[in-house]
């Protein structure tokens, strides 16, 4: 009898370990078995310029990666509701920086906490983004082997309201996690940059920070806080205003294309209509020519697109 009990205990332990070890893969399989909800596709279409700039094949891959991210990542509201829009904006923030890495997973991300707006803390977390009059808009804090991200819901939504203002708190915070993939958040994304480019990146980063201190750069001054914040701030700039970054900082832009395996400037230039401007116009309820192609990717004329119909019905 004791032998049978020992076997039963061993079997229970092994089953529990199996359940734990395969939890992520099982969640991924279950998520991908479901069709992408049309309502989610509409939210991405109306909110995320990066998604609009993708080809149809790439959009399908973005949707699959969104499903996987949301299946594997806890997103919790703290004194605020978390709806599908919030969850999808968090997912987009996570996917945009690592789009050039098809198999990238934020392995050490324990949870994303969504708070209503900016907040204050007596002790600053490991990494924080742009203190605004003593408040924080986002942070990444380590606890044992896990990292916990906190995002202001208002700032997260604002980051996608204007895709050309060079500011996106979600992308900023996930840039810190890309930086941290080599074990430390220090502005040297060794998991992304080829080893041969680490020294050129370090030298350029210090020159750019010095230029900010001297008032000779239009990069957000918060980038000069330290090397880690420099990487996160210029990552926002890279994805939101790549044309201006390439114009004013060509060497920096070139190194970031190597780091992220992406060229957002070329992606936007290859489109007949810049989706960043289109979404900005949509926010202002300005209409495009009714017979022009709708840049939402539907393939229909703007006057026939569901977004145009919603625009006219408001």
C-alpha cells in the first residue's frame, strides 16, 4: 500500500509539473485555434498605424502574434476597467518593437498593470518613463525573475491617438524589456544588436546624449537621463517619426534598423497614403476623397469603407 501511495504522489507531482511546463504552449495552441475576432481587427484598423502599414499577409501574422501575446500575458486593471481596446493597444506596443524577430517572446514579463492615469511613487521603480510634474506615466519593475509593467491607461491611449508625435509610452516600456533581454537594462540591446555594432552604438549614444545636454538636439530631453532611457526614447521616435529621425540622425536611424530588423520609413514611403496621417485625420473627422482608396487595407473606396460610414454617422 505505501508503494502504491508513493506512485500516486509521484504521478500527481509529474502531472502538475507537466501542466506548469506546458501551460504557455497549450495557451498558444488554444489561442491560434480560434479565428481572429472581427471586432479586434476593427480596433487595430482604427487605432494602430503600424498595423495599417502591413501587407495583408503581415496583418494576418500580426493578428496571430496578438492572439499569442494576449493568451500568454496577464493584463490587469488597477482601479480601472481593461477592455479589448486597452488589451490590444498593450499587445501592439509589445509587438511593434520586436516585429523583426518572429519568434520573440517576453519570457520574463510577469504582468502588465493598467492604472487610470499618471501616478506618483515614494521610491522610483527600476525604469520609469518621462516624469511629468512629479508623476510617472509608465514603469518596468523587476521582482525576482519576473518583470512587472505599469502603464497609465490615459497615456497608453494617447500614444496611439497621434502616431507622429514621437511619444508612445507602451512602446517605450517594451523597449526597456527588449533592452533587458540580455540580462540588464542599460541601453545596450545586446540581444538585438550584432556584436560588431555594440561599440559603434555605444559611441553614438554618448554623442547624442551630449548633444541633448548641450541643447543641440530635438530628441526628447528625457533621453539624456541615462543610456537606458535614451534607447527607449529613440525607439519611440524610430517607430513614430522615422522620416524625421532619418533626416536629423541618419547614423542613429541606420543602427536602429539593424537593432530592430525593421525600416519603418521605407514601409510608410511604400504606401499610397500614410496611415499615420490618415488616422490623425480620422481623429479630427476630416474626410478623404470619396473615390480614393481607403488606406485601412479593405481594398474598397473610402466612400464604401466601414470606417467612412462610421465617420459619417457620428
